[in-house]
């Protein structure tokens, strides 16, 4: 039987595939250290779970409006006003089933065939594929280790064409942990203000996971001229440790886009889970002190990884400023004779895929290859796991790297 041709344009999520492989090996009794999961290892706080349980007991188990319950839309608005000093109304908010669903709805709503979307690389794995599913064309702006994995204003400007329909900015970044400064974002704003037909999507899913005294900024916060065109894509998965709850939200001042998002969602999933939405109300309205405790643990893990990876021959790494990933560069390591033999063994043309495959087979350590994020000389290491497991994995990786010299 025939399947859709659109499947040929995309791949299965490599992060989910790697996590599934690691879990399968663990189920077989193998001692696998999995650095692949993009979810906090902390439990959802009890006050959030209690609100969900209460909603269940109160019979909040029916359909809700497609765009979400009014208390949650208001909670999103209050949260954004309180923490980022941005003023919206509940009717500017659409609740969806996770951040990925938010982005899918956005691209399905704004793109026509051949429309271009500017995506800085390394990028989150799903950006490119969702754009292509929406019949758009990804325009990848490649960065380097030397540039700190950041695009420059001139790169952004050179990437804009008459077909550009949107640009997406993810800061703090998955997979690199990069955080753009206020000055850097203002430079982007100055360019985008000259192009009134371009949507700006700011993926703020890691906004609360930011370290070393840095402050979070997005383009809606920094440019009144752009605010009408900025779409905030966010959710509760990361900062609130609610990945399995599948709750995300889009915020836009454009009422036409709100209606478009509602139409797309109304013909796909309808509303997000009813009782989960009540848990989200409690999360956004509650005390966020637990996030600081979580960040303290992430910083300790990040610092250990940075110091350990910095000492490995052939590995270059910088200290991430946010999220819970570190992204070492293995370009020098890949030049060794033994690494080239490794690529021949696995019949791989991709440096990062060969590294990932060999590390898993020889040392039972799972990492997502950088090629999945548009940068083949890198590897994404998640530190959303215990420090004990991280240390075990780094000992094994150190042995693996030394054996390549």
C-alpha cells in the first residue's frame, strides 16, 4: 500500500530513537549511561500534581475550548507579565499539547509551499522537519565552534530573501546551551524591523534554565516595532519538569494567527488534556523556588562536564549558559587514524554518527550525534541526570577517546 511522499522529506526524531535504543539495552540488563534524554530528571512538584488530582476528582475530564481553559490562558498572561514585563491578553494565548505541537501549529498556519524559514544551526532536531512537513523550505545559517555557535547580524541579513516568511530564535539553545545577549538580540531586531513581512518565532522553552547571573531576553521584550510579529513558543516541559504532561502555548498579538492556530488544532488534536491544564494553572501561578534548586543541580553537573571534557585530547568545549546540554566539538579527534578506521568499520560518512555508534557499542554510553542538529563535528550531551551517572559516563568516554590516539 502506498504511503505519503512527505515522509521521504523527514526523519524519525533521532533523540527519541536514541533514548528508545538506550532503554531497550537497559531492559536487556546492560549498564547503559544515556546522555540522550532531553527532560529533567526531577519529579513534577507535588503542588502541581495535587492540582491535577483535584481537577480529576472534581470531574474536570470533559472537552475544553480548543485554545485552552480561560484560567490557564490568564495564568500564561500573568506569568509573562510578571517575569518578562510583556503585556498580553488571554485571547492572545493558544494552549497546545507540548512545545513541539505549538511549533507544528505555527508553521502549518504561516507557511505556503516554498516559503523560507531561517534556522540557525546547530538547531533543535524538529525545526527543519516541521518546516518541511508544512511545505516550507528551511534556510540553515551554519555557525562554528569559533563563533560560539551563534549567528551574526550579517549572517541573518544575508539569509533573508523575498521568500523569507519566518526566522526562529532559540535562546537558551538546544543543543548548545547558547544564550544570546541583550545587545546581540537588539542587533537582530534592527535588521528584522526593516522586513515587515517576516514572522519572528522565539522558542523560549528553556527561558528559566539560565545560569551565571545572565538574564533572559527575547525580541518581543526588546523591540516594540517587532512585537506584533513575534510569536512566543513556550511550554511547561522543561522548567516545570512536566515533559509527559504535554502542555505548551503560543502567544501572539496577531488575532488572525490565533484563529489560524485554533483552526489547525481544532482539526488535529482539539484541546490539550483537560485535567493537565489545571495542573498547569497551579504551576504558572505558584512559587517557582523549586526551579532555582533544579538550576543549582544543573550548574554543578555542567561545571563537572565542562572541566572533564576540557581535559580530553581532541575535544573542544565551551561552558553553556543555559538549558541542560553541553555540545563538545570532536573535529580534531576525527582526524586521527584510528577514528578514520572507526568510520570504515561502521561504514559511516558522518563523523558524529560513527562516534555515537562506537561509543554505545564499546562503552555502553549513549549520545545524540551532532549531525541530527545540523553540526556533524559535535555531540549533544544532556546533563539532566544524576552526577553519579554523569561521572560514570565520562570515565567511559575518557577511555574511549584515549584509545583513539
